């Protein structure tokens, strides 16, 4: 893997390039060396904020190495046993944690976190960095989905999923594997959570390893999926969703048949599609602006009034079990990680990259941006599970959803129950 370095200008501390990484070197005679692997998507801000910390902490020298985060987990699993990994992985998805813990790649940091540390963050953010009762990192920024609404086609926010007509909803799901992530809010409308949670003790609120979406509620959801089918859920391509969402609704005649174009009023998606909406993409040039052209709304309630929940995704900083003096480095590394999760750093990540802060104080400041405010106000979230079994779970879960939506299961409730059994078996095998 080729790692690239970029020169920083105006560093207070001395600057030197070491190997493939950028080292922020302090002049102290005895220093502790810390290494960060970072994704290029936030590299500039990571560098500038680490520079600030490194300048103020003369006992440390920090080396920043750019890594391809598409392959970084597998690289870690190879590097760590050789003592060649970093101390900190910056910008890691929280649902990587279970898999990396199982591979002995991460170290817990509980002993180095203050008791009230979670109070700095939005609900669920620090909890997402926990696995099997231990914390392995700190939050950086959040991701969640919402309902985007074309205000000219739909002047009023949705109250109930019952108010959505066939063809009005944009939700991009794979024709083979579905998309449990985007469909999860609809599932929670039936009180069928992916896993059960601990109800007491130190792990209260955390996911267990017991599948929670079976039983009567799961069966009701499966029957609802089947009844709605492809007329309700598509699946249109992401490009078609965008064009339909942007364009006015009109009826044309194609080969003697009336066809409605631009029918999509609502789009279940995240902030990652905002640029495409506002700039236009794929030949669809009619961009919309937040507030006047489109609105970011909370998800509607279910058929019987149950409030929907979305998965909360966290990007943050993980403590890696590698490096020449890794255990010794933990206190300093955690101090740096906490600095990177601070209000100032998270606001900087918002300011430069439109990342939604997990830090509450930074989020309050960032809410001047209507997109950030919209997704934050629409959030009714639970942390996405970070179990190592989720790689198999997504596939088993998604394929069952697809078959039900496509009308391939005559008894959708039975098919769903069989999926739950298969999913539980896959999880038990990994444990």
C-alpha cells in the first residue's frame, strides 16, 4: 500500500518526514512516540489538530500515516502481531470494533476515561464505542438517516408511514441482498429490534447476542413487507431516486402507456447525498436547497403509531494493540484521543468536512447549518451493532427481506422466523 505525505506549513514544533508518515516532532530530549493511521478524507484537519496537541505536549512525538480505509482492517490484522501497527486509528467506524477485538487488534481504555466522559456526547455516541462491556475508543462524528422531503411535492411533513403512497418513497435497496440498514426504521415501527438489550447492570442498554426481531412483532413486520412489496419499496437505482426526487411530478405516455415521472416525494437517506441533491448529478441539474426545495424530517411513525428508530453510526478514534511500547503509550494516546473528541476538534471537522459532531457543545454550534440541524433533530437512534457476527448477519437478514418484498415467500412470517433462526445460529457460531 502506498502511503502519501503532505507538507504542513507553519508548524510550531519541528517537522520531519519519517518513512511514509508525517512526524510532528517536539524538541524534547526524551519523548514518547505515538503513531496515528488516518483516512485521507479527514487528513488535513486531523493533522492540524494533532499539531496543536503535539505543540502543547512536549513529551510526545506524533507520526501521522495516511491509510486506505477500504483495506485498513485487514492491514491491521497483519501489522499488529509484528508490532508494526499504530497507536491510534483515526476515523474508524464503530461497527468495526467487535471484529477487531476478536482479532486482538484493540486495547480497552476504560481506566483512562473519566466517569462523566459520556456526558460530553450525544446519546449513544460513547456507548457505540463499547464492546463486551469495555470501551475501545472515543467518538468523533455521527451519521444517521432521515426522511428528505421535496417540499413542492409534499408541503407538509409525514406523520405516519400510512400516508406514503406507492411510488412516492425513494429507498435504494439491493435486488439480491436488500438493505437492512435503510429498512431498519420500518422494522422498528413494529417493535422488532435487531437484538435484545441488557436491562440492568453495567451493560444496561447495550446489545446482547440474542436476536430480538423474531416472535409476533417480527411476523407482523414480515407480513407488512410482503403487502407493500416492490410497488412501495422499488427498488429503483440511486440515480433514478435522485432524478425523481429533484424533478416535478408529471405524467407522460410511453409506448401507449401512462407513466409517472418525478413521482418520488420522500427519500430515506443520509447527509452523504446532500451534495448530489443541491448540485444535481447524473444529468439531473435541477438542484434543490434545504428549507426551500427540500426538508430534512424525522421518520414517520408506524402503522399503529410506534415511533421509528434509525441506526446511529459513529466514526471515531480507536486504541490499537500495537506499536513498540503500546501499553506504556496508552495514557498519552488516550489523552490525544480525548483531545480529538473535544468540542474544538469536532467543530473543526464540521467546519472543514461537514461532519456532524458527536460532541454536544460542537453540535450546538454546528446547528447554524440547516443540514446538520435537520439530521440532528431527526435523530431517534440506537447504535448500530458492532458484533463480529454482523458481517454474516447483514447478508442473512437482507436476503430474507428481499425475497419477502419481491413476493417470493408465500408465508412471509415463516420465512422471517427461519431467517431469525439462521441468524442466531450464525451469531452463536462466532461467539
